[in-house]
């Protein structure tokens, strides 16, 4: 994503508003699949503060992913911000986030890294999602199954025996 900054690069105090859209699409990250159906919104400003160019960016978007526990689709949104000063004297700057080549500033790296760093650690359809039965795969949010997934504490086995509960 390239921005022509000819209007601010040599002009103390000049400011350029950023208002763009970035197509992200689908990708896999940390074992989950993310799908950005619509482009993410990239807003911010580039300001010449004399000694440097001050870049402030904000990335916002909506995505769908899958619940870590039950696998159903989860819709959520991201929002991330970054601020960086790059020195205006240099003709070429390469950083992971910004590449300045002449009067053209490429912010693709910054947008990409803001998207990744804004993704949540977990995707859950709800905080109390019960997930799937580890034995039969039944979605425990929708129905119950008859699997015995109880783990008895062996210390209490003697009481079950006394209660006439049979096998230990
Ligand atoms: Zn779930
Ligand atoms: Zn089950």
C-alpha cells in the first residue's frame, strides 16, 4: 500500500491524512483460520515535524474465525494502532513496517503487522462455550451425550464402594 508523500516530505508542519482500505482476505495463523471478507480500514496521518516524519496509523476490520472449543463460526473485529517517527532527511528507509523510497511511502508492512498483532489469543463463540465431547464429538452447547467423561478421584473410591457402587 503506497502513499505519495511529496507534499509533506520537504515541508515543515505539513500534514497528510491517510484514508485507505487494505484487502486482507483469508489466512491461517496460530492454528486458526481467519477470513476478512471486507477490506480493513486504514486511517491516520503523516506529519512533518521538522526533524522527522511522524506517522500515526490505525487499522480496523471485521473477520470471521472458528471457535477454539466447538469449531463453530465466530465473527469479531480487530483494532490496532501504531506510531513511528522516520527521519525525513533519508531518501530510502527500510524498516519492517515502513519503506520510504523517494516520495513514496509503503505502509503495507505496518498494516500487515497491525492486523496480526490485533488478533486475539483465543477465539470463542462465547466465554462459557462447553465445546465438543472428547469421546463422541457431540456439540455440548446443543445437546448432551451419554459418554462417561467423569474422572473419579481414586481417593474417594472407597466411599463409592461403601455406597454399593461396585467396581473401582
Ligand atoms: Zn464454541
Ligand atoms: Zn459424548
